[in-house]
């Protein structure tokens, strides 16, 4: 029961942050959800598949929590709970730091700026990292085969969204500014300039 409460709290705060941001941006005339909108070809396929994968894993997470499915020992489930909490906190911090520059998917319209401060000094994609950690955390707490497959697929799609959509868009939009940032900060976690200075 304790794991169910923790998992529900993680998901409520995680998705609650997303929905609250969407409502606040809508009041300012900003369309937060840009997944697949105005896109063509592989970009559209990746964004729509990513969106479907994230919705699917959420539904499977809820059923897994409701049915209290688990495979791992209590200690592993506790580790999962901690990973989930860390992921949720990282996601909330990243969305807050982005302010009104944050979108779900790339925004072809609407002016945004490149955010490189706060948590973005140690991760170029902390929101995606947050997603991954929440997914892993819930999976460790309520492991079952269906959830494992859905989690893995969603994480792969989120990675493809970064590599094949987000990074190309940022390079096209911000050019040299993004290239400099890309050379300094790792895709998920860490700073390249600190890694190179330690060698």
C-alpha cells in the first residue's frame, strides 16, 4: 500500500506540473502541446509516436499500481521510489526554469529563447531525464512484463525525439549559440567542459 501511495503522489505531481503549465500558458495564448502539429515526414511520425507512447505507459502505470504488481524485493522497490521522486523533482525544476519557453514538441511558431541557466547548466534535456527516471522508478516499484516493454519503448521514443527532432530544431533556430551550449553540456547529465578538464 505504501508503494502505491508514493507512486500515485509521484504521478500526480509529475503530470499535475505538466497540466498546470499547459493551463497557465494557454491563458497567455501559448499552445504548449506542439507534438505532431504542423510537422511532416519523420518528424511528425516521431512526435506522434512519442506522444502515443507516453500516454500508453501512463495508462499501464496506473493499472500496474492499481493491481500492485511487483517482482522485485522491497529494497529494490524503495530504490525505485527514490528514483521516481528524483525524476519528478528534476522535471518540475526543468519546466519551471524554462518558464514560457517550454513546449511539448518543437514549436515552429512562437518566439522562444535558448535556456542554459539553472538545471540546464548540467543537462540539455532535464525534462526528458525526469520522464525517464519517473518511468524507471515506477517500473521498479510495480514491475511486470507489459510495463517493462511500454517503459522501454517510451524511453526509446523520447530519445529519438531529442536526437532526431529537438536537437535539429535547436541547431536550426539558435545556430552557433546552441553549438557552443552543446559542446559544454551533456545531453542528459553532466558538463563536457568539466569532463575534459579532468582528463
